[in-house]
C-alpha cells in the first residue's frame, strides 16, 4: 500500500500512448498489432519513456475502434494472440518500462455476453446490469419523443435505443453499440473489480479508465434543458461526476489495489471535471485515482457550436486555465499533462505552425507541456512532429463520430465543402493515421493496405528522417524527458506563471528549494523582446541550435534557463 505522504514513482515519469491499430503492423493486414509493438519497443526505450499506455486491444466488434468491448479477458484476434500479448508484456518489462491498459467500464459492447443476457427478457437476473426504461408515458413504443428522457448521445442523436424484444429502451451515452453499465448494481461492480484483478495478476501495471467519471448517474435520469434549436438535451448534469462516483472509485481501490505493491498507475479520463472535483479524485489521502485527464484547455478553440465550430485559441485563456490547474493541485492531487491523444487533432497543427516552423512549434509546445508539474503524456507521432491528416474527401474518414457529424450537418443545410474543411481541422481521424516510420511504402507502417490512409507528408515527416535531422523533434523530446528524470524541480517544484496577459509570451518559473528554472516561449511566428528579468541566465535547454540575440526570442523559440543560486 502506498504512503500518501511520499512522492509516488510516477511524479517524474513520462507516459507514451500507443493507438495500437495505427502504430505498427507486422502481419500485412493493414492494422497495427502486438508484434508490431514488440518490434518498436527499442525505439520507445531510446525515446526514454517510462510507461506505455495501450488503447483498447480487447475483443470487440470495433464499431468505435475497440472502445466497445465484447470480452474483457480476451485479446482481439485483430491485434494478435494471448501468447503475443504475454510476450509483449515481458519485453516491455525487460526494457524497464511499465504497461497500462485502456479500460472501458462506463459501457460495454452490445455484443458483450452480459448485454445479450440482460436484453433477453425483462425478468432475467442481469436485467439491472444496464439501464432499461419504458417509453415515455402517453407515447407508443419507438415513436419520436417516446424516449425515456431527452438526453442526446455524445456521438449524435438520442441517448436511447428501443429494443423491440423487451419493448423498452436502453441508455447509451455514446453509440447505440455501447450500452451504459448500471454501476448501481453490485453485480456489475463486483464483475468489474474481478476483471481488473485478473489483468493485474497477469502482470500489467495499471489502467487508463475511459469516461470513468460518467459511471454514476442520478437514479431518476431526469430531463435536461434543450438548447435553442436543439433536438436533444445535454444530460451531463446528471452523469458527469455523479452522486456516487467517489464512493464507487474508493470501493474499486479497496477491492483491486490496496493490497498490492506501489508500482501501479490509475489515470481517469474525466470529461467535464472541475478543478475542485479533480482535487477530490486525485488527493492521495482519499484513495481514488492517481491523476485525471481534464478537458478545459481542449475546448479553448471551440466556438458557440462546440467542437465542430473551431476558432483560434487565445493564449491568455490557456495560461489562465493551466495556471489554475497547476496552483489548485499543487498541495493535493496531481495533474496529467497532455496536448493530444486519439480523440484530438494533432497538436502541432492545432496550436502551432505545421509548415514553415513545424520543428520549432512542435518543440515549443512540448516544452510548455513537459515542464509543468504533473505527468506528461506523449501521443504516438508527437515525438516526430506528425501533423493533421490533410484528408480531402469523406471517403478517407473512418471515425464514427466524424461520419455522424457529416450526415447531421448536411441535414442542417451546411455545405459539403464547409463540412470537409471542418473535418480537416477537428476530426479524430487526424490523430489516427498510421505512424510514420520511414519514407518507404505506407510510411513503413504496413506491407499491405492500411486501414486508414497514411498522411501524404510521410516522405519528409517520419521517424527515420527526424532522428537523423539536425532539427530533430525526437532528440528534443529525449532531452525534455531526461531533464524530468534528473531534476526534482521539474517533477515536484512549485509553478509560478509570469506575464499572464501577454498575448504571445508564455513564461513561468519552477522552484524547489535552491533550484529554480525559468521557461519562456514565443508562441508566434514573429520576433519577441525578452523581458529583462528572464535573460542573462544559464541556458539549460532551447530549440534553436545556433546562438541568437539574448534579448530577442525568435519565431516559436523556447528557452529554459537555470536561475539557481547554486
């Protein structure tokens, strides 16, 4: 059992997310697999990361690329065999790294045996494993408006699907193929904990828990207000960080982790979580999660229409949000630090300049992310500056959320060209194109036809070329990771934001005892005068190799100075 008064091992660790189906294909079927991962483990060890996070590889119909699990104790044959998984796990550990698994327990696949039993009749003992409700009073079954409440699905449409066999609706916050588990059922919770223990006993080192703050719903599942012009309501007030979520997580920790050694890691995806809630989730004395993924900074470039209405981000707003999270979780709790993952566009395209200053802006954002207090997460390809997909036709997209939005937007009269331009910026498929290993066919990802198109820029943007280049994003990431490993001020120091209102300068200090670092970044393509209190100190790290004017930051330049008295 951990000592909550001592820094945990992951305070100076770096996590690398592998989106398995797009990482490395060894079989030639066009889909990444476990042996492909094994073949690239030395690359990850060279990068210097400590933990690998695998997106779901469980048995699944793959409606949502594995986030719809039909068997939690089996590896999907798409990715390999049980023996290949055990070999991969052993090879990860042999290289001194850890492995955490993506775990989806807010919902299952509709092909899971538990849902098949639950949907077989109203009287079976597993009926309460999911949310079943009668049609709204006064409505005929399956007629528009008959849904038990007015919630909309996160993927579009109603959050309810009618089941003719039992003449009731079932709840799905995501796709109709992803029915929500009812965590009010002790049977559900016990089965989840037993499954988690089974995986940990097999040798994995923890979990990234998908949508984990959605598991507790208000039992009455009440209607929510519908926005202007909307068909469905946002039910989030009834399920985001719901009434029993902390009770459930504390029970989970007691049942799964409390009797184990201290080397595990449990991180929760917590969309909609506030700073105050995050403190409760991650306070070591409460025994819940080690850290959470929060989404506040991921919504700064959204307009009134949400994700599909992208706008430029104001740097001052990002500084305000990151400062609030850094300061609020400094005494209790812990931050996870990320700019990209399988659900977000590529960071260098979204926040930087992915053409003229791709190297400079990719390394600048990496510096801002990795030198804050928290555990940094690298999404595959970030370490070589991979960009958005650049797709030009609908036929190139595979993501069900993207395709659902396309069809919805057409019904609302949005032009096809405008929709495609929006998808080009914000679709989840921007981050799901195959990893670009070299300039050979299909970027070295597969010898077959990839499940989704390779980014057309792979001949110049790839791991082999980047590692050999003078301006190497990969080599810069190595230095950032090494700095975190070597310096306690990076892992544990206090955070102080400077010049919060400056529209292009992002600067902050980190302090611990006599050690102090100053980080300054020019978040623009122009020149920027350096404040006098930041220059004339020892340069620890920078993304320009040639010396420049100490009083001027060049386009997308970042400098890290030591201000220590020692």
